[in-house]
C-alpha cells in the first residue's frame, strides 16, 4: 500500500474504527463503536436546541427535546457501517478517511419513529424527499455547508427510521450526535444525520453536496453515478491468537481455534458465511447463530479451525445475504472509494510451541 498522507493521518486520528475484537459483543459499547465526523463536533445544549419540521407541510413544527422524549419510544438495533469502509485497500487510494475494515458498529438507538411526526406535520402530496440537516458546518469540495442528506419519502416513513436521543440506553454522546440524530436502519452511515436541527419536505430532488457530490458510486468525478443506499453484505472475523504490537500480525499455537465474527447486510438477512484458511482455495460454511429480528443487525458466525501444521496462513471469511448479494475477493474500484466489501484477509502464523516460542 502506498504511504498514507499527513492529511489522511490527521483524519484517522480524529475518527476511529471499531477494534475487531469488539466483534465479540452483540452490541458495541459506545466508546468502541466507529466514529466519523466530517467537520467539528458541535457542543449543543438541550435548552438551546430544537428540531424544526418545515417546507411543503401543512403545519410546521418546532419540537423541544422534552417534547420528542414525550412521544412513544422506539428502539432499533442496527449495524451501522461507513460507506467508505474498505477505502484504504483500493489502488489508487481515494484520499479521505483511510478506513481498512473497522468502520462499523452495532448499537441500540432509542427515540421516536419519524413517520408519526411527518403525519402530524402533514406532508403535501407532491413531496418527494425529506432533507435532514445537522448543526455542524464546514467546507468540503470548496462548498461551505452544513452536513445535510435527503431520503425519499417512502424510505423516510419506514418502521425503523427513528429520531434517536439514546445510544445503548444512555443519552447520545456528543460525538454520536447529541441531542438527536436520524437513524435509518440498514443504510450506510452517511444517512444517519447527527446533531439534527431541521427536517425540510421538498418536492424537487435535493442537490446538496453530501447528496449530489459525495456518496455516489462513480468511475470518475464527471460521471454523476448512482447514489449509495443500503449496506452491501460483509463478514468480519475477530482475529484469533495474539497480535504483534506494531504489525498486528497474529500468532496462534497449533491446535483447534474457534474462529468467530459477525456478518451483516442492509438488504436482507445473512444466509451464508464461509471461511477459508488457505488463502481462498477452499471455503467451508460457518455455523450461524440465529439471525436477530431485523436483517440489518449483524449475525454471529463461528467455525472451528484445526491448525494442524506450523507456518503462515491467510484466514478469510465472506457473507451472502438472502437478496443474493455476495462479497468480491478483489476490491471493486470507484472514484471516491465507497462500498468496498471485498473479503477480509487475516494473516496468521501458526507456531509449533514444542519447537520453541510459547504464546
Ligand atoms: N451531522 C453529521 N451527521 C453525520 C456525519 C457528519 O459528519 N455530520 N457523518 C456521517 C457519516 S459519513 C457516518 S459514517 C456516520 C457515522 O456515525 P457515528 O460516528 O455515530 O458512527 O454519521 C453520519 N452522520
Ligand atoms: Mo461515513
């Protein structure tokens, strides 16, 4: 891999991935959940904040946090993954937050469903999209902007679209969107607008930067491309054994090892996870735990590996969802480095402990 730039390093130290050993938890503790913040984390105070719902609606609404909390509670447990996850493994590497595979986490988001709020506001019959705007402001692609994304109406009224004020049972931490964020279960991370301050009903497609320039699959920047929506399937493994501090290369003793991890897709439930211990020449179906109630909550898999010979191995895992999406072995390149769900590779050294080194 070409050396990362200073700008990428600075982004990588502000934002962080989920350490892969956290795949062992069904719900990712807040501090281990990945984090992606385009600009600065705003310091918002509950009493000085409100959510406005306006645009092509019969009744504009202005809701305080107390009013939102007084509405019926709804929790969605969803795996959330940044659309740029896997970007750093593309060649040439699109310059942005240089994710390897760790830009993921699963949290229980509690708030109130968006649909009844929209019903109360009364959407005009020609409304096509809802625009969700965050409080955070910055400059990107020479455009001074507040972070904003839109959703088509038929997606916005889905059961698992929530105005969330809690993460894993506690108020949202500042970095994850305090006091309120949008959560659209199953969609790539960028959809889940943090520090939400306004929702605007519009009858024309929204052309803001994060919609029309970013988060599109395209081969070059002149190509309008197609917008990213739901997460493609991915299986990840909690790397076995112990790591070397600097290289993160893994060391395991000879013998049997439980390989385990989780797999998810925003399209449908995971129906197959396969494991390879010989660099992809042969694949074995893993055991799958029960799929959680919703397809977009990751599903645990496990498989016992008998490491019978010393030497170097490459462990891999790959998932297929019930909609037929699979993971490619080699990354598929696109200009901004999105949706790279190529198969994870975990190099491991199997040690013959009788021959010396003890782990
Ligand atoms: N207001 C706002 N919302 C945002 C972002 C942001 O920078 N500002 N980043 C988006 C992106 S790209 C991702 S991947 C997710 C990350 O959510 P998390 O940091 O809670 O994991 O938030 C999304 N929502
Ligand atoms: Mo993201």
